């Protein structure tokens, strides 16, 4: 567990520095670097995804690849200033499998997620977001319970000790995987609709 690495009275820079050397689960071995969360220290909104992807692993920053670009556009369309958002992931190292020369995303397992959660909890403790949004089933089930179903409960606010308002929607990478343009447009519209509810919650806070 990463808990023993959390510095006393942590700040975001201190957490980022400590997480850079984390070896609390095996994922660090095959990843380029720890990809810690980024955003303002008192960001009212925290967006929590699953794990860094290939682009994020190489760049060392969360949500900088195609899914991150889709997220940026959807936030803008929903009327949310990107600077209001602290973006992070449940798991801070890229888990992948080789396919030819490419590194393909592999889902983190429960042991890896559990090992990494103290970092996210520390980020939440420091940032204290007003609204927390889980992006995708992995984040939602890790934070809201194994029974949470994004397909059924997306866009609903649920009681949680993590933040005053907590909800979940799909991960933007799932929109990119839609089978055709029409499906992608429809999925993106639903995503923006969920984010508009988040914008309302932020403005009501
Ligand atoms: S995935 Fe999380 S717990 Fe595992 S080594 Fe990386 S930072 Fe540590």
C-alpha cells in the first residue's frame, strides 16, 4: 500500500514527489513514470479516471492524449472552465500489454487499485473538491462500490464521504471506441449532458 509513503501534512508538490518513487504495486516496473494528478490546489472540481494511457505515460501528465482532448472539448461545451478541474486517476502508473510494437491498455486489478488508492485519498484531502466526478466504471466502482453501474447511474449524484457532490459518467476513451461517427456523436452528447449537470452543481455550490 502507498499509505506509508504519504508525507505528514501533505501538499500537492510533496505528494507528487513522494508518488514519483512509489513501488507499492508491480505497475511501476513497466511504466515510464508515475503520472500524478494535476490542477489547482483548491480546484472545486475533481475528475477521476482509471489510469494514465500511453501518451500520458510518456508525457508524465494526465489526460493529454486523445481522450484528454475530447474531455477538454466536452468540458468547454458544458460551460466548465478547465482551470476549475483537478484531473487525476485511480491508478498512477500505466498498465499495458504488448501488441506488436504497440502498448495496449490493460485494466488494473483490485490489488493494484487498492494499493494505489491512498494517493487519490491524499489528493482529495488536499484539494477538497466540491464536486467529484468518476470517469468510467473502474473509477466509479473503486470509489462508489462494486454494485455501481455507470450505464444505469451515470449523471446521478450519490451520497459519498468523498465530496459534497459526487457523480459518475463514462470515461472519454469509451466515446473514442464507439463503432462509428454517429454512435460517437451520440455518446459525446450524453457525456456533455452529464457534464452540464456537473456545471449546475458547481454553480450551486
Ligand atoms: S500504480 Fe500506484 S501503487 Fe502501484 S506503483 Fe504506481 S503509484 Fe504505486
